[in-house]
């Protein structure tokens, strides 16, 4: 029997109401002297996936980082690219993102066109993902780099319509993103609305600063929660119990 793909595993978890967790690593922020401790903390955490990428990856350590993580970590490694240059065949899969919340053609189709020939030659599992940036109280790296405005965090109808459009276009995942280091997380009522009105797995990330925030997102309907900045700032993030 063939091993289930990353996406099949995410689908199966959704059907079984098993919640997933991804730790997002930005290669630019990796301290190599501490990489062993970092991987150890990932292995001790409840993470089910490792996402790698960022809006501005200015180093060339992507391949080296993935190879090093795989030496001591068996979790699936999924690329979370901000640019076609952020592709590594050493990863297991890639979120093939389309920034549907914005209207910059580079992030709707142009970067995807540039990446397609590279991905065609790779062994990566390609997972089309509708990416929605939600206003979070301050300008995020995604907003700055993509030159697009996030969706109003109070306009639930527009967010839902955008998520529905993403599903109808054939995307396999919906990703509600408040942004790296966001002041405010995606509203729980928004997560619930999108979850109840779409059928594909829902990812939520940005602005979640404690384990209770993760639990709240799950209870509102998130199938997979992404933790980035909070873990970057404190690799003991998962050592503290939910209050």
C-alpha cells in the first residue's frame, strides 16, 4: 500500500477531528549554533508538520537547513514560500500559495508561473493553497513585500466570499493569516464562519501567542494551526500548559 500524501493525511485528520500543528521556521532567523536544541524542542512539541519559509528569505541556507532538520526530525517538511527562489527539492511538499486577499498579479499568478517549471522537475508534493491575509493591527511582512492590503478583520462577509472563491477555484487548503508577529490573531468568529461554510481543510496562523490561543483556534474550526514568531522568540513555548 502506498504511503498517504501529506494532503491525504491532513484530509484524514480533518475527517477524524484530529487537530494539527505546524511550527514555521524562517531560515533568516535560524541560529546555527542552536540548531540541535531547536530540533530537539520541535521533537518534544505537539507539532505534526514543519513549515519553512518567509516573506523575505535572504540567505542561501534553505537546503542546508532542511537537510539538517531531517537528520533528527521525522515530521513532514513543507515549504511556505514568499518567492519562487524559495524552493528546495529536499523538502517533502510545498504550499502553492495564491494571495487571494490582494490584487497584485505577481502574487496571484506571476510567481506561480515562474515556479511551475521548477516544481514540475521536482519531487515535491504540490498543495494549492488559497492564502488570505487578515488585518492584524500593524503592517506585516506579507503586506509590505506583496504590496497588498489585508482584508478588513471586521468584514466577515468579504473574507468568507474570498475563501469560498478559493475553494471553488480548486484550492485544496484555505490559509487565514494574520501575519508574522501580528498584534491581533485572526478573529475566532471569522475562523468559525469560514470553517462552517467551506469543506477543505482550514489553516490559521499569525498572532497566536500562547497555548490557549491555539486551543481557541481549534475550537473555532481551525484544522491546522501555525506557530512561528512565538516559537522563534522562545523555544520553550510548548512547555507551558494551557491555562
